[in-house]
């Protein structure tokens, strides 16, 4: 019997970044509602509650600085998918009137040491194009 091959290192890095981001946000007082929320229209890495505000979080993790800041890769197309998914999430819970925002959490993970940068209100629904 052969051993299963290890997963894609990028996927492993991304999941570690999501876990670190979730822990960071919880320490900052946010209440985590969902992890890796997926629908046909898109996905949202983390959904949290900050007071009465629903926070939709995109986590971007990098293992180096060669490609710029991780958050720079949240493209207009990604923002549109997140917005559609967020609207479906809110609608599914009857929360259409709840205030919400879109945050980005950048995780720089270099040889096991990490730096986290939280960007609250990183973009607005009307910025999604």
C-alpha cells in the first residue's frame, strides 16, 4: 500500500493562513461565524461578527515578499464574487438589513514565522465593479 501524496503546498499554506487569521480576529474580539463558506457563486474565507456588523474576510497568505503585499491579489473579479456570496449569505439568514463590511487579512508566513496585517473595510460593495 502506498502512502498518500502530500497536499498541494499552496493549499497547505493557505489553510494555515486562514487558521492564523481566524485566531488573530478572535483575539481582537470578533466572533467567528463561518470558515470557508462556499456557494456556487463563490467563497468567503471567514465570516465574523464585530458588534452588530457582519464581517466578510478574504485571507491572503504568502511565503515571501516577491509578489508584493498579499492583499494586492484581491482583484476586482474576486471582490465581485465575494459580494455575490456575501449577499447570498445575508439573504439566506434574513439579514439583508444588517450592516456589513469586507476585510482583508494578509498573512506573511516565512519559514514558520508569520506576520499578520488586518485591513478592515478593505473595499465596499460598490467598489466591486
